[in-house]
C-alpha cells in the first residue's frame, strides 16, 4: 500500500461497559499488523449519559503512542444514529478506514490486508455476546460468497432483507460524499441499507465477497436486535424499516418474504452444503475459526478487565 494510513472510527452511545474491549481489539490490530502505518482514531459519541467518553479518553491517554492523531467528539445532545455517523464520516481523512459501533470488536485477522479502491467488500462477521455464537454465517453472506453473480445477489439482498450485513462491509472513503450524506439524512436510525444501496447503485462499486471475518458483532445490544419492542426509539426504528421495505406494511407480503428468507437460509446452510465440497470446506473452516475466536475474545476481555482494574479513574 503506497499510502500507509488507516482510520479506526468509532460511534458510541452509552457503551462504557464494552468500549474498552473494542479499544483493546484496535490495540491488537495496531501492535500485531499496523506498526508501519499512521493510525488515526476518530470517536463520535451521541451524548452518552454514562462514562463512555471518560473511559475512552483515559484509555487513549494510556495508549497515545498507538495513534498519529486522535479526535474525540461528544455531541451536546443526542442527534440520532444517522447524523452521528455522517459526522464521523466527515472527520475521516484517510482512504482506508473502518467505522464500527462501540460495542463490537475487530477480530484478530489483519484489517490492513484489504487495500480497497473501487470495490465494496462484504465479509462475514462473527457473532458474540457472553461467548461466541457457534453458528454458520448469515445466509445472505453465504449466497454472496458462492454466487456466480455476487453483485446481483447483493443488490437483491438489500431489497428484500433488513439484514444488510453492514457490520462486515468495507469501502474506500473517497465515496463518502455529500450526495451519500443527503440520502442518509432522510432517516434517523437506519443508515446501513441506505448508504449501501447508494454505494452499489449510484457509485456502481464492484461487489467483492471475502471469506475472511474481520469484525465481531455483538448481538442484542443494537437497536435492530434489542428484545424490547415498545420503546419510542424502537417504534420509530420500525417505521423507518417500513419506509425502506414497503412490503412490511402488508402482513401477507411480509409473511411471504419471511418464508422466502427462511427458505434461502435452508438452501445455503443445509441443502447446498450437502452437495458442494467447496461450501462444506468453508463451513468446516468457519467453525474452526469460531473456536479461535472464543480464545481471542477471552484474551481481549482479560486485557480490558486488567486495564479497568488498574486505570486511574477508578
């Protein structure tokens, strides 16, 4: 890579419980793979009411040598997920970057290995909570990995499923334009589907499916995976989902689409692997990866706990 720079961009909101784990995973990336890079850190916090920003600032103070520069921006008031992400995009000055939620993790594979130019990379994520979920990748990712026409399959997945796989998606920051921000600004809580539709349809980026996991996705903490259904934020989120997917307003069409997605999951996770040696090999390798991810997660949590126990703010 000619210009060895990378930006780790974090969006946070009330994630004091998890954000040090994320920072320790970034430290792992830099110390293991990124010592020859100018590493930038951008944090945009959406008016957290807990000690998220304080914890980040303390940790950065103890690890300042890792980064060529650091920006920590805390909103005075909560402006919503989409505006906060747009603000984050505007602070990124390097072409190579990854934006990540404050409760997710970078996995142990080198994020620097991807030199992304005019492509949009789709990668499988490792799901976790208390431990690593020992499950196959999302069926939409499986379809992309083994489809003869990944771009068409990807565009289709953005039309009929709210699972946009954005957590494991990467692209070059030169495509973070005002036109994309304007498209995103029509929503408050949903950014992933909108910006990915824009990148694929408007920018006509080549879709590349990569079998390597680079991100660990925490299940159950985000707005789209929380169990409570009647909070004002969750209700507003559901309305935005209906705007993106009009068929969800019709119970019959929504049910038919749900059946279609379940069949696709069965097709790619059960039927095809029974006949495809290539896919069986991938799945076997995937479960081996999940075992390694369990050990990695344990290590990251130990480092996080050690820092919390020894930090000056306690």
